[in-house]
C-alpha cells in the first residue's frame, strides 16, 4: 500500500513541480527529512522512524535503506532481527543504486558513489565513498579538479550541445 501512496505523491510532486510534496509523504510515514532535499526514488522502509536525513540532501534513483534484516535468526535462535538507525548528514549526495545498511551514520558533506554498499559509518567530511563495502575513494577537492571539463549547469549544457535531438545526431555522426 505504501508503494501506491508513494506513486501518488511522486506524481503530485511532478505535476506541481514541488519536491516538498514527496518529502512530506516520507515525513508523515515517520522519517525525519530535512529542508531542501531532493529524493528521486521510494526510500520507504519497514521502519521509517529509523531514518534521518539532513538538509540539502540529494538521493538518486533506486537507492535503498535497509533498517533491519533477519540474518541473526540463523545464528541466534533467541533473536529474529537486527535493527539499526540510518543517519545521513547535511549536504550529502547518495548516488544511484546505493545501498545503506542499518547502523550507518554519514557525516555532513559526503558523496556516496553509485552502486556503493555502505556498511559502516563515516565521520570525515568532504569525502567520496564507494565500493562494496564502501570506503573512502576520493575527496571533494580532487573530484572538483577532475570534473572541470565536464561540470556545467543546464544553460551551459544547452549552449554547448543544443537541444537533446541535436546532441544525439552529433553523437551518431561521430560514431
């Protein structure tokens, strides 16, 4: 049922060009979502009250938060689940298909690379983490330097490549 509700609020946020509509849906379900967050997928968990997201956070497509699992039941017959909080600090970016497991806390100003599996907390700021399990792979300063030729805003992109059709035609001709 929550998935249907998510779809409804996702569509409403697109129609009205207001990302707070979707953020408020997650808040009503029990998640703590900060201000100015952009959430591009359904991050709902069975325990939404275990998720806290800071201000100015972007969560890309198909990101998953895992607030519990049943693995302990195979080892310890007296316990059925392992539970834990997930905290994402302010000004973070979570890349597409990232997985963040219970008990993880991300400090402010962290970029999580696409496909990363975050199994531990990270307290250092202005870093990039990635891999399985996630580890520090770079810093913001190094990323900024290596992205100089590619970084642009939408207006610069349109100026450089024209509209989408022109870009696709140029790419096909180049091949």
